[in-house]
C-alpha cells in the first residue's frame, strides 16, 4: 500500500514523478541506510567471534559477570517497543491520531526504560572496575581467567599450551567488546527515541495520516533494526559463555 493515493492532498516534491515515487524512493533510502547499520554491527560480531575463539577463557569468565536477568528485561522491553511502534504506524495510517500518539509515547517510554536498565548495568561494571583498557581494575576477574585457563590446559586431551601471561594482559578485552557493542547500540536507542519523539509531535500536529506517513514508517524501520540488533547482542554477550 502506497503512502499516498492518487486522490491524496499530499503534494510530492518537484523532483519526484508522483507521491508514490517519492514514497518508494524514501523507503529504499531508509533500507539502504539500514544495510550500512547491519554491516557495521556485523563487523563487530565477526571480531567478537574471532577473539572469542582465540581467548576463550577471557570471554567465558567475562560473560559470567553479566546480569542475565537485566538483559532479559531489556529484551522484553525492546520486543514490546517493536509492537507499540508498529501500532503507532498502523493508527497513523488509519487516521486515529490519539491512539497513534499513545503508542508512540509508550515506545519512547520503553526506550527510556531500556537505557535506565543499561545505566544500572554500567554503574555496576564500573564499580567493580570491569572497564576496558588501562582503567581495568579487578584482580579477582584476572585470577578467575587464569584458573579457568589452567583447568582447560589440565583437562585438554590435546595438551594445548596456554600463555597465562598473555591472558592476564588480554583480560580487559571482553569488556572492551561489551562496552563498545552495547554502548553503540544504546546510542542508537537514544537516537531512535529522539526520532520517535519527533514523529509523535508531528502526529499531534496532524502532519501524518492515511495520505502521508512516510517519516513514521521510516523511523519505525530504524527502530525495528535497533531491536533486531539487540536480539543478536543479548545471546552473544549474555548467554554464550
């Protein structure tokens, strides 16, 4: 279904042949942007998996320091926000402005709830000294990595040598990935919330309806991709030890 019909009062920009042409071009542009987002996070996913295979003890112990309950809560929040965002688009298409505003506002609240949970997670990690680089300060974590590696070496049938000194130096690596990947995703959540707020204000002013809802749908696509990326981040970081 096109965002504007032939009978629409919406006037397309002069460089488009029709309102339908403008709609399809805008949607194609959004999808192209989404591909670049997927490529960016995809590179991080590949790097994570490569380093996990090289330094398994660090990543195994690191994942045990994450709060699965908080991750699960955030997963539920984002799945709910995808549903409310879809309803916000739907009610804009149906010209039910008040319902569209309500569901778009709920989506914003979900985004804020997600970031609040992340704030508590980050605060706890910083308190424990589990931060990347020179600021890392958690001897207990390093010792657990060494113990796990030593146990792996003792029980391995291949008798593979493990460089304990290298593991000690590389110990903060896991939390480097954790903060970069979840931080970048959190930044996208904030941007998405700002965009949803913008289309909510525009909806309240009556700028969108059955004849024109392209920006709402474009923001919705962005938000669904943000949610989808988290669906991959959650098991990769929290569940795969």
